[in-house]
């Protein structure tokens, strides 16, 4: 992966994750978050939210060494639960 190559490259001092995402599916999120966390244990990883970092995207960004959020960005909403009851 690009992340693994950046971690292995001695010429890379800081890895920047430019995030603009509403999140998405859960499949693969835990594994990707673990990879970001492992990268952050080896090098400085900065996740940048310049617009939107929500749900699964926020889960990934939260694993970085540093999280930078622009003043107008929207960040959050991990673990949202919606309940619908049909009483018909």
C-alpha cells in the first residue's frame, strides 16, 4: 500500500493524510485504522480535515499522530446508531 511504502521510505519524514470523506462502510475500517496507528508509531502522521472527516474517515484520522481541522470542517460521528420501529 502507499502507506506502507511511505513508512518504509527513509526519505519520508512525515505522512500527510488529506481526508475529505463522509465515512462509508465498516468493512476494512478496523484494519486500515490499525495500519494508520502502526504507521504513527513509526513516523509522524498528520491527518488533515479540510472539509469533512466523519464516521469511518474520522476513525482513520483519529489514529494519526496529529489531527488538523480547518475552521469550517465537519469532524465526528463515530458509532452512530439509528433505530427504526415499524409498529404497523
